[in-house]
C-alpha cells in the first residue's frame, strides 16, 4: 500500500481533511473511493466493524485493504484509505 503523509499548519475539521485527502488521492487514482477512515485523537473510525484481527492493524484498516484499498493518506490526526473508483459505463 502506498502511504502519503501530509501536515497542515493548523487543526483541520474532519470534512476539510476528507476533502484534502480526496484531492490528493485524485492525483494517484482515477475516481478515488474512500473505503475507511480514522480520527486518531477521538478513536472514531469508519466503517465501524469488528470483523477481523491482525497484528498491528485495526479492523477498519483490514476491511479497507481487503476491499482493494491501495492508498493510505495521513493528514494530521486523520487517516484515510482509498481505492481506484469503479467507472460506470
């Protein structure tokens, strides 16, 4: 998985971080799709699954990776995992 780490000069609200992550993902993936995210400060994450365990990884990360996640973007306290989007014909 490719990992990008970005720092901004100040605090970001979730939506601003999500938008920034999506813009960055668009530089690497066509029509990027968010598969999961984490706020390290609050511990909130999505999806809220308890499906599986793997040493050093949380269930939301495993979920995202098992569904094709190839790009992890970390911005301040937020982590997002993306995959290439599905083009509809």
